[in-house]
């Protein structure tokens, strides 16, 4: 209802929402919630081609996990390994570097989606 079936707006919201949500919580639960919603959009005919929506969800959830220390399991592992080797990697220190980089990667994903799924 928010996007009135406009593919570009729907893609953009899914991409950015999934990125921000995945940086705060693990991406698996968020993706599990979003899958039925995207499928419903296809079933009810609001959007004819939902392929760009799947890509938006995949890119946002994957790249968004890089935004915070708790966003992905790999980030937690790196923090543990760095602490074992004498370098404490705090949440805020990680956030200051990683979150802006995550925003840039999501912006690049947005451009990618615009190029390959122009509409």
C-alpha cells in the first residue's frame, strides 16, 4: 500500500529496510519474514515481475550485515580473533568504520538494481 505497486519504490524500500534491519539483527530472521511478503506481492498481482524484489532483499540483507559488529556471524568471529590477538574491537569502533561502508555498498547495490532492472 505504501508504494502503490510501483516497482522502483518497492525495490528501494526492501533494499534499504533489509540492510538497516540486518545491521541490527541477524539477517536470517528478517529474510524469513520477508519471503512470504514478497511472494504475496507476486501472487496478488501487485507487481508482475518480483525478481528485482528478490535481488533487493538478498543484497540488502547480505550487505547490511556488515554495518555493525552483531550484524553477521563473521563480524563477531573477527572481533573474537582480534581480541585473542590483543586488539579489542568495540561495537562503537567497528560501527564508525563499517556503517558508512555499508551505506556505500547499499548505494552501489541501488545503482546496480537501477541499471539491470530499470523501470
